[in-house]
């Protein structure tokens, strides 16, 4: 009885001395019981780190990252004025203080829809108008149809031969205002000529074309016969 009691106390003390995995006299069953919770704990820790890392570095959904603010709707007054100038099928491309002169303007065009025959890149148009609001009345300040014109006449560099279609490019500068670039097209092929730049001239108070450096304004001609600047 004493021997049994001493043996039991001895094993109880061994269990208290230190962690069981440091005990050389540990039995197979006890070692197996330790490995199970140890592996489970390490596996849970690794899973927690993995999930935490994924949560921190996970990219945002594409729809959220690529969301852009919607363009403001075109006011009804501008829609009606645009339709009166270029017809009900015209498209208002931009509006606001386009020339940075404190007056409201809009840019409207007759855009040629894309078809198998019209596969040219960019925005292809037949007519373009910039209108300005003066004392509540919308007035044409720039027109592009077969030629480029303003209130004073034909713009410099406008082709002498009538042009049926143009490639239109435009951008809004916070300093220079609306910048327009017209490339004349011939038939269904690209003519590969340089675009004609047009911008508001704060000195003359009207839209004028620019020279080939796109830095200096060109004067108008009162008639197409006097417009000697021919595209080459």
C-alpha cells in the first residue's frame, strides 16, 4: 500500500515539475494527447494570420474602384437652343463657361454614328456650333460645316474646297478654356492632315484659329476666295 501511494505521488509530482513535452519519461499516450491541441493551435494561428493578411491587402471591387461621377444633365434650355441650331438629332457635347470669359456657352454637333462604313477613329461630325448666351439670347459664335467660320468670316487655315466631314477633338483647359481641333476628312478615308486648332482669343473677344505651332491666332477672311491658307 505504501509503495503504491508513493508511486502515485511520484507521478503526480512529475506532472507538475514542468511542461510534459520536456519530460523524458513521458508515455506515448500522453505525448499523443499533447500533439493534438498543439497542432490545432498552430493551425488556427496560421489561419488567423492568413485571413488577417487577406483582409488588409484585398483589393476593392472593380465596380467601386472604377466608379466615376456621372456627367451633369444638359439643361432643357440648352437642349432647345441646340435643337434650333442643328436639329433635334444634334448632341450637346459640353456646356458652361467654356471660354473662361464669364459667359455661358455650349458645344453642339451633328455626330455621324458608327457603322461598318464609318469605322474611322474619333468623333466624326458634319456640323459643329459653339453658342453663347448674351442677355438671355443664345447666339452663334463659331460654326463648322463645309468651312470654319466666326462672326467676322472664314477662319485662317480653313480649306478652300468644301469639307463634308470632320474629326472633332476637344478639351477644356482651366486657363485657356475650350480648345477645339478640326481635322478635315475626304470620303471614307483619313486625309492624314494636321488638325486645325481653334480657341477663344481674349484680345479680339471671339473664337479664332491658330497657326501650326498652336500658339498664335490667325485673322479671318471675309470671303472664302480671300482665304489663302490652304491645308497641305
